[in-house]
C-alpha cells in the first residue's frame, strides 16, 4: 500500500512497542522451537516480528511498502523481508509453520482478503496456525469505509463471516477474541 510509504516515519514513532506481542507469542508458544513464521503485512517489523525473532523463531516478513521494509531491514537486518503481495505469496508451497497478519487484512476488499487466505493456504503446512486481526460485520458491503492515519486516507473493509471465508480455503476458525477499542483477533488453523 502506497499509503504506508507516506506514513512510514511517523508510524515508527507512533506505534506501540507492545501491540500484538502477547497474542503473537501465545500463538508461537504452541510451535516447535525455531519454527518458520510468515508475517503478512509485516510493516517495519516492530514489535511483532521482533518479538517472534527474540523468542527464537525464524520469521520472514512480507509487505508491499518499500518505506516500511527499509525500516524493517534497519531494525532487523538478519531477518528476511520480501516486498510482495500477500494475495500472491511468493514462497514455495508448505514452507511455513505459522503465519500472522496484524493490521493488514481490513485494508483489503473482501475479495482480496479471500485471495490472501487462499494464497496463504498454499504456503502453510497442514495444521499451521494463522493469527490475524480483522473486522467482521454481518451486513458488510464491498464499499468499505475510509479513515485517516497521520493525515493519510486509508480504506477499511469488513467481511460477513471469517468462519466461512477461512473454511472456503482449507482453514478452521478455532478462536475469536474482541478487544473493544483495540482489535478483533482471529485464530485459524490450516486443516489437516
């Protein structure tokens, strides 16, 4: 998203150093040591990728924003980061043990979110967890809404049911937690 190129410097100073860390580490606790985790929409890598790397996992970041990835590489020079589109994950099939996507899915239209889940299904191993933040509304339309971050306009979308969306692409939704005013977290597992 070009919008994130425009706010990359501000975002690095404004972003909480703890947002999503506890949830990401809880998901990772169920994995073997040194598991390979894909961070979809990794941004600058702080704090989530950083926390997973510090916990001993091998993380690969994927983002479309060149400016965010420059900051990622400055913060985590030993951690691979790829500029690419999550709708077409540029990785071999079955190469990741888990995936996380914090603050990205809701920027994509419902059709694009489905494309991300389908693409992700190919690169995850069977049984792999996928933790993501998103918005679910029963009467969600395709138009979405707009909002601003640091004066830059962004689009936000909801889908009617993540249980249905992920099931269509080989996942089972195992948990959903709404943290009012913060995020709604979804945990899915790729079916065995």
